[in-house]
C-alpha cells in the first residue's frame, strides 16, 4: 500500500537505488560523460525504468495488455479464463507498488533534490516532465488515484499523509496538463542539465517539444480543445522522426531489449518446456489488417512460420486453451508467426515512447473532430509516411500504399486503426486508445466443432463489454486506506475490470455504445 511504505520512503529509495540495481552504474554511465551527482544518478534510474520498461512493465504489457488489444497473442491464443485473461491481485499489487513505491517515488525525490538551486532549473523541470509521463499511465490504468496528496511524507511526517485522498482522473489530467506547460516554459537553455541524458542527450529544446507533444496526447485523450488549439498555434511539437522520443537499449544482458531476452529464453536448451513459447506471436487481427490493405509493414511485424519459412499466419486471440479449438485451427509453435526479428532479434532495439507518427495522428484526429482548422487528410498521410519511413520502407511504397489500401476514407476509425498499427507492441497506449474510441473493432473466431473438425468458423465482433476498461485497485488499499478507497469507488461507479475511466466515459457517445 503506497502510504505505509512512505513512512520509510528514504530508506526505500536508498534500497531501491543502491541495493536493487546490480551493475546499474556500469550499464548506464556513459564513460565519456559520467554522472557525478546523486540527482544525475536518480535521473538515469527513473529514465531507464520508465522508458526501458523492464521487469513488471514489460512482462504485463506482453502477457496481458497486448493480448487485450489484439496486437500480439500467446502461442495458444489466449486463456483458460475466457473471455479475457485478467491480472490477479498479486500482479495488480506489484504494479501499483512498482509505480508508487519505486518509479514515481524516485521522480518525486528527484524533484525535491533539484527544486531549490537556480542552476538546477532544467533538472527540476525535466523531473516534472518525466513524472508526468510516468504518472499518466497510472491514472489511465486505474482512473481515480492518489496524486496531489501522494508522497507527502517526503516533506513531513503527518498522520494525514499516511492516508492520501484519491484525485479524480479529470483533476489529475488538468494538473498534468498544467504541470507540463509550466515545466516546458520554465526550461532555460543557458543552464546546465543532467550529465547523462539517455533520451535527448541533454538537448533542452527536445525536452520542450517532448513535453508539448505529451501534452497534446493528454489533451486529445481528455478532449481539452483549449489546450489543443494553444499547442497547435505555438506548434512546438515533434515534427520529424528524428525528434521522436525513444529509448535505446544496450547489449548488456541486464539492460537489453526485453523481446530479445524472451527470444533467447525460448531457444535455451536447458529450458525445453519454454521452447518457442515465450516470444509473442502476431495476432490474427493485426495480420489480417496489414495483409488486407497491402501494408508493407507486415513483413517487418511478423516472421514467416517455421513450417515453410514463407507463410505469415497470426494467432487468433480469445482461443480457449483448455478446449480443442487450438488443435482444430492448427495453432502451434511452428505453424504461426512470431513478431518480427526487427523487435526480437536485436538487443539494441529502440523503444518508441512518443513518435512523430503519433503526433500526426493526434493532429489528424483533432482536425477530424473540428478541434482545429488543420487538414485531416494531410496529417493522416503524414502519419502514415513517417511510420513507414521509420522502418526504411521506400517512399514509392508508401505512396503506393496511400493510393490503395491505405487511402484516406475520412473516418475516425481509420485514423485510430493506423495509430494502433504505429503503436505495435506498445500495449499501454493502444489499450488507452481503444477504450477511448472503440477502435479497432476487436474480433474473434466463433467455431462450431465436431471433435477437432471445424464445422463452421465465423469471424465475429468482440462485444465492448467483454474488454477490460481499467484495473481494479489492489486489496491493500481496501485494508489500509479504506475511506478514500470507498470514495474513489463511489465516484467511478464500482471497482472491477469493467468500469470505464473518466475519459472513456466522456467519449462514449462519440465512439461506441
């Protein structure tokens, strides 16, 4: 539970930084530009954790969220708990504690360490920006959560600070939008910065456009037209692939690309029970979308099946592993396609945090909804071109795609589906976009079997109410912060997977019923 852990938060922070980060300094210190202060060290840690998505974030993204949004699938389709495999309380608790007692706690400590010295102004503002980036995922997963009163014990021990109130998600979004604005406007290129910036190499201007672009993401997600128009008027946003926010993994085993690690594990002869089962498979929905529109990314997103080294075949999500559906459909390790080697075959793969393509689709959506006077089609096509260019797909192939399967049809669905494709393997953001818009329309096979013979197979829509809308709160919150927990549950209409968060409810009349 976040509050009681805060009684020992300085001890916790010290233990986390110096006791649980084996080889961290060796891995993450640039020998040509070494970190020399505690704030530099903590900054490196929170960036590595938040952007690298190691451990829990990676595991839960791959095992749950990507499957929910049907970007990838497990080898056998999905679950023994239809319609969706859900986090158990143990994993919910772990994720909650990871954010509050580890990542965000250290972001808050970093703010405190850099808040008083004028020379540290850029360090302080970057800490605020990075905390906002990490925290928006927390509220997007749970909805109402402690925010304004969280981590108060850093400043003062007070019994009231042990049980923080939950802020509404609407209030949190307003606060994040304000904080990002203040932080970007307060940065000073004449002042110093952290000695080892793994995101932008100390480029203050890129931190400013990252902050503004993140603000655009949050403004579109929450429907804040005033902020959208302000940002588009100033136009200090990511404007090329080279300006995208990304995290570069390194070859050292403790810090390499998690998909590469899964691929290595799946080929480890000492673990024969894992052979071929740990690396994600491309989902059938994603495969059919790319194939059906002649999208040149299909050959990048998926590998040919091992049986013939030619065919690309996705795994349908929501196949019940306890039944004969998998056998009837011919699902297996060697008969379906793994995610592409671009992702799983390279230890130094780049994790895309906020891309130019996403910014383009945000601008396209704003124009489509009448929140700006920009041209919807122009920004849609810029988004597609930048997405294909990222994978070094020739310009002529991009133009061919835009003239055929990817031609703009002036629909919100097409904009969001293209964003879903761009966000491949970023389950967190794709899951948020689906809940907000209802796109893409998720699909599953409805099979009628005679033994293991398929009598009929229909590709049917997955009802919206089947899909989780949020994570339930951890049980420790009920035990240790009950009064505030109950207020949050009342405000959100319950505490289950199938309540919707604030911005999802807000957009329900536009996107889906």
